[in-house]
């Protein structure tokens, strides 16, 4: 059984936004490649280890033990802690099982010998202690174990982005990496095709932007961002839209106003639509389509955001260890005493709608309380792009009413 290698089959890029008359289908294209052409790229004859196979294929397929494995070979075998770990084949029981000896690089005392099914074994290729690949399709073996190993090694080197053909994979570093999203970096990626520079969302966004301007195409472009909670989808969307607004051929005044509103929409959406969960302190509790509209020469004309599936039930019920939407806590922390008195609220009261699990409000001078105040100031500045200060007070009155109803 043979499957088409991943190099020619990736259907969609990573990035967000669905421009109309402008930003879509896929960020860039690779020709469809069969297993022989993959072998030609590497300059070696086609071997069975270069053909992608599903780990859960039927027993009717050729066992891996008949596809080149020998005693003494180093391989990857499943590991609950790491996904896969490196082992050495000690003996081979026909096509039924391998006896392997595993090592744990982090804890050499851990390991030992055990049996594994041939279908669970993945080939190992030693690239050296530091070598990584910016594109997974450049590796000798393209399977789950080797892709995971490459991404993990790049993550430890602060290289959080990796290509798999025209798909960009990202691992959330949960820290700031200096110089990764600067104006200089935007200028560096402008007009450059993916693969010419290290993997980055800017490369995907730039390809989509240029493709929607081509005379013979003129097609809408769609950039899709997916991942589990905490993977960094919101941040990636934010950086991608920022790139597109800055590279578009828009006059300074008009482009500045649109860009300001696009950027300022994010704090509003995060405050009213995000919440702290067990796995993610800034989890989006809704889905959204970011739309950006460009004219024929690439000038940004307008933008819009469509939201859907807001988790409105969170207003009245949260799971243990989770919180309500950010805006409740930010408002109580950030409003001045006179406004709180007008709304008949106290910032240190354990309101049932916000502290249903028995937790207590933050200390007034705690670092988290200071962050809540800063977030509320940022929210008010962002809202000023859309509504006046008097109209903002109407929002706080509605939120205060919900808090009182919860009592």
C-alpha cells in the first residue's frame, strides 16, 4: 500500500483572514509528487522507508520487518511521555514483534527492553545533535515520529515555526521572542516567497497578498488558522492582519484609520469574548472570520469581523478553576471609584457571577490586579475608535446589571 507523500498534498495554509476580492485558496502551491519524485529530490533511489504509511493500516499490508529493518537498527517507538523515543532493535520475532532497548536522554537510568509491534515502529535517521529542518518535507523520513522530533528540537532553539510543504506549523513558546514581529521583520518578508526565509506567518500572508493581485487570477484568498486551546491562534491572526495592513498600498491617512480599527478590534474581542480556562488564560470562547477588502492595486479599502458560536452560557456558569469573560474583572479593576459607586459595585466583593467556585477577588496591589487595570485601559482606548466615552458607559451599565442579577 502506498500513500501520496505529504509534500504534494497539503490543502491549506496557516494564517487567518478571508479577504474578499483579495486575500485566498492556499498560500502557495507545490506540484503533486509521487513517491518516485520524492526519491529524486533527495538524490537516492526510492526505498520503502520513504513511503508514507498509516500506523493503523490493515494487517494485510507488508510488515515493516520485511522492509529493511535489521537487528541493531535505531528506530522510534511509542512513548506516553514523549510521543516517541529512540530505541535499538535487539531481536526480531519474525513479522509479529520487535524486541527493542530504549534509552531516555533526559534520565539515562530510565529505559529497558520491551516488545513492540512492527507497525508502531518508525525509522530513525541521525542528522547530528543540532541539525533541524525548516521544512519537514526535506527530511529523509516523513512520518509522525520524525516530524515531532524535528519540531521539538526547533522549539528548544526558539524556532517555533516549521513548514510542511505549504502548511505552517507553530508551537506556542509561552514567552516573548525578541525581534520576531518587528517592522524590520515585516520589511524583510515583503515580496519574498516561502522558503527563501525562515518559516513565519508573514511569508504565508505575503504570498496570499501577492496572489490576489495577479492579473490572471484575481481570486479571493483564505488563510485558515486551526489548533487546540492555547496553541496561539489568536496571536497568529493578530500578527497576520497587522502584516497585511502594513504592506498594502494604502494612502497614509485612510490606511492608518483602517489599520487602527483593525488593531483596536482585538482588545475589544478579547475582553468580551475571551476567558481564562484550565488550559489557557486567554482562551477565545467564540469563532470569527476576519475579512479584509483590497482594491485592484492592493490598497486596503475596509475590513470586518464576523463572529459566531459565542459561549454565552459562560456568563452564568463556569467550570471549576475557570473564570467568566475578561471584561467583568477588568471593569471592576479599572473603573474609578465614582463610576463604581454610580453602578453600585465594589471591586473587592466576591460576586456570585464571577466567583461561583468560592474563589476570592484579587488583592488591590497584586500584580494580576495591576494587569487587569492595564487591560481595561487598553480596552477603553480601543473602544474610543468606535464609540464615545458616554456611549462606553452604557456598556458598563449592562455589565453591571448582569452582575447584580447574579446576586
